[in-house]
């Protein structure tokens, strides 16, 4: 009986110990699962980062300003929460969540003055538009997507607009009517014509000079060729200068025969 009780007691201890081990194993599995989820989320968030093209933005009082921020690489943020906050005050300037704007936590001075384009969110663009900025709007603005753990900070400086009718000392004086500028006739057309015609005139002069020199050279060569071809005049038997004849041509031989025939006829007439 004692041995049986000891065996039962050992079995019960083993059972309770195994149950505790199972609980420990389940807790460990849950912890490992959460750790894996956190690691995956961090890896996914590390893939994206926000970019603010203009870190410092200056504007005048009353102007409309756009705080630019976009996600790289591109990701649709329509289903994500997007926060624009004053980094120096840690207060909400504009909040987008559950696919719509949430005006409840927004600062009072920004009511009805902010605009976040929902269509741009589908392309990863988080630009926030501020209308009619005030001097109190100067400060640091932080754009944040909590799920992706991406953030970007922009500094806005709003300067007081100086009115034209006030001097540097702050004294207001009556403004004089603006004087009309007396525009003088511009010589732009004449300048353009001179610019266009100048090169044309120069080229024309060069061409005329070239043609004149070319004509002189051609004339000189022609005269030289004519001087080489012209033979010396032959003296006839009667003392008169005959025509320039070519002894090889038939006309030259006929011309040479004519003076001899004339001389023979004169001799016959004289004898008669």
C-alpha cells in the first residue's frame, strides 16, 4: 500500500510538472511570436523613409504655405495614420486617421486653415497646406507616420509684411500716385536689322572682291595666250607689209601666188 501511494504521488508530480512545462513552452512560443512580429515590423518600417525637400521655409505674413513631405519608396498611405505636429510644442496641427481628417485634437489657431490632400496620400505624398500664415505659426513642424516610424521636420519662419506706405521708422506718410514710366522708342528692331545685315554686307564685299580678282586673272591669262598665238607680220616682195599668213594653210599659198601673177601681167603690158 505504501509503495502504491508513493507511485501515485510520483505520477502526480510528473503530471503537474509536465503541465507547467507545457505552460512555459506556450509562453515561450508567444514571446517568440511577438518578437518575430516586432522584428518584421521594424524591417518593414526600415524600408521606407520620409523626405522633406525644403528643411527651412520662409514666408511673409498672410501668404499660403505648403509644407512638403513625401515617402520614399512610394507607398499608399490612405489606410495609415498621418500626423502633422508642432515639434516645439508637441501639439497636433493636422491629424488624418481612419481614412479621414480628425479635427478634434487640432490646435485652435489652425482650425479651418490646414489641408491634406487625400488623393496625394495614395501616392505617398504628405504635403500640408497652411493658408494665411501668421507670425505665431513660426516654428518646427514634424510629419509622422507612426506605423512606419518615419518622420520629417520642417522649420517655418513667418516674417511681418512691411507695407509700402510706411517708412523704416514706422511713420506713415501719404502715398503719392505712381508715376508712369515714360517708355522711349526702342531701337531693338534697328539693332536686329544691323546685326542681320552686317554679316551679309561683309560677305557681299568679300565675294565682289573675289570675283573682281578672278576676272582680272582670267583677262591676264587670255591676253598672254593671244600674244603667244599671234605670229610676226611677213614683208611682201613689193616692200609692203603683208598679212600674217600661215605657210601650212591653203589660203597662205594662194596669197603668196597673187603678187607673182600681178608682176608678170605688168611686164607683159609694158612690152606691148
